[in-house]
C-alpha cells in the first residue's frame, strides 16, 4: 500500500513537532500529552500501513510457523499470520510473541473487531490499554 507524503510526514513527526503543531491553534499554547500524541499518530488515516511488514517477511514467518506446528505448506492459504495486538493499535509488527497463525474464518471475524477497537479508541471511548486488552492469544 502506498502511503501519501502527508501521512508519512505526520506519522514521522517528533514529539516536539507535534507539540509545536498544537501551539499553532487559537489561544495560548498548551502542553500536548504523550497520550494525545500517541492517539494522533495511531488515528491518522493509513497509520497501520506505515508499520505493516512486507509480504516477503510475513510469508517467511508464516512458513516457519507452519513447519514448527507440523502443518503442510500446502495449507498456507488457510491461515493468516495474525498480530495478536493489531497493527491498528500499534502492535509490534515482527515480534514473535505478537504473532500467531489464525484460520481464515476466525481471522475475518477478528479483523472486524480490530477495526471497531481502533474506531472506539480514536473516538476516545476506549483507552489504548482497554482497546489492546480486547485481544489475547487465541487458538487457531
């Protein structure tokens, strides 16, 4: 997925840069909290694409996990390499403890839950900890 220059720029802003942007609004400058900066970064459209590993990397990990579990390589299409804490919530892209094989019917259902958790987090109805807490290591 191609990320726009604007998205790349905003995602890459330093903490000081985000604090400076907040000072540009009306009224006196205020201190921007770490939580506000994190929310701005995660909720920026296209954020997960900026941290998504390449298909080359994920396919190699997926093949390795299939081998380790004794699953035939011919079954690779039946599984998704799932991020337990979703990328949408800034889950670790390549940390082995954040990766699991997940059968596709389950993966599709979880994808919907991940998207809703991000919407709720970005709306401020969930904290990041609460949104991430919705996900745990699931068996296939």
